[in-house]
C-alpha cells in the first residue's frame, strides 16, 4: 500500500502539524456517515467546535461525492469542507463539480486538493523541526487507527527519505 494513500494518516499528519492547537479526528473513509455520525473523514475541532472537515477519495471523485459532502457541511454547520483527492476526478465531471462548489461558496468554504500535487508544498510549509516529526506522526496516527500495515509502510518510507 502506498504510504501517501493510507486511509487518512497523511492528511491527518499534515493537519496535526499545521493545526497545533486543534483536535484532529480521523474516521475510516469506508465508515458510513450515519454510523460514524461524522461530517468528513478528517475533522478539525477548536474548543469542541467542528470548524473544518475533509473528505478523502482514493478513487476518482464524482459529482455525487461533492454534493453529498456539501450537504453534510451545510446540515452540520461546518464552515469549511475540503475534498482531498488522490485519484483525480471522474472524466467529464470536472465542470459540474466546479459549478457545484461555486454554487455553494457563500455557504461553505470548499476546495479540491490533490494530495499528490500538495504533499511537497505542504511539507515545505512545516518548519524544519515540525517537518522532522511528520513521518513519525503519520505512522503513529495510522497505528492509532489500527492500520498497522500502512503504519509500517509509512515509517519505512519516511526512514528511507530521511536517512
């Protein structure tokens, strides 16, 4: 399994290091929204208030995904909703997705984020001390999620990159 496509650990790792005072909650992308009572796969809380949610898609994002995420954001009063993608967008749906995001921009601060394009710039945003913590943070978060194989892959990748 690719360590940067490992069930939320990569996004949570960045988020935890960028939102030092926030509480970050990661849900399995395969968990049902109703069962998990979640707004997104990664949620950011400040003082017990949900201020941001991220929906991770390891398959191509489609318009239904975007409409569902925007609906959850509006219903749960989440002011920011980000769609973190690693496999692109379903062919032919790019314009419809952009239109849906634009239609709700006054209600929800939303964006599409391609993790493959953002990983290096996000790492650069972390200062050297925080950047050195990233690999260990991702591995620990994945272990906390009981994704041991992914945690080992992430730790191995980080050790190869930093040695």
